[in-house]
C-alpha cells in the first residue's frame, strides 16, 4: 500500500519491478488519482487505487498489507494527523509487516535548515512542517508501536534533507 500515492509514480515503479505483487494506492485527491490510473494504464500495470484518507476504519475497506510505504505526506499534516496516519498504518500491517517512510526529517545542517525554510515551509507553512524538521517521525513511529524504527538514509536536496525511515509491526 502506498499512502498518499499522488500521481502513482511509486506504485507504478514497484509494480513494474514486482509484477506478481498486489499493489494498492490511496490518496484523498480524486483528480490526482485519475492521473495515477492513467499512468498505470499507460505502463500496462494493474494497481488498485482508493480515494480517501487512512482512518481506523480503513481495514474494512483496504484489508491488511505486508508492506506499506508513504512518501512526502507526513510533513504537510498537523502533528495529530501524522500520529493518526501512523496508527492507521500500524493497524493495516500484518504481523511482521514493514513500513517505509520517505519524508522531510531532521534538518541537521545550517544549509538544509535554510533550504527547508525557504522552500517547504514557504509552501506548506511552518506549523505542520516544523515537527518534521525537528526529527519527530521516528519518535511518533515508536510511540504508536512500531519496532526496529530506523533512519536508514538522509538525502540532501535543494529543498532540505529527506530521510528514509523503516520500521516493523509487531511479530
């Protein structure tokens, strides 16, 4: 499951690399999902797209997953929504399931902090993005019950550093 799949680039790539895998994408934006569906069709891959946001009730609609990914979603949501999304993901994962999050994380250097302020915070605001810049994601992941939470990579970009976080659900 790709949470906040947007135009579908990630799910199309995953499906292309692993054609036997059942892939789902969820996003609240109906127009963006139309683009995602067109991209999947153009690439001749079958992906199940769902319009909406994750909620505690998502299990009945979506089912359970062995792997969940989310890319560049959490930084633009309020802190309680970040937590709620992670709780919902935790509930959707099968025992031993894996989560991978790619998002703006701790901005460690003066340059990354400046770039993040001038780009991301100008566009998405300070209130919702600042917790990410201070490194909140790993703590939130642990707080909701994820195990083996790890920041596996930090990628400097022209908009600030993006962190790759991984975690496992209960075994």
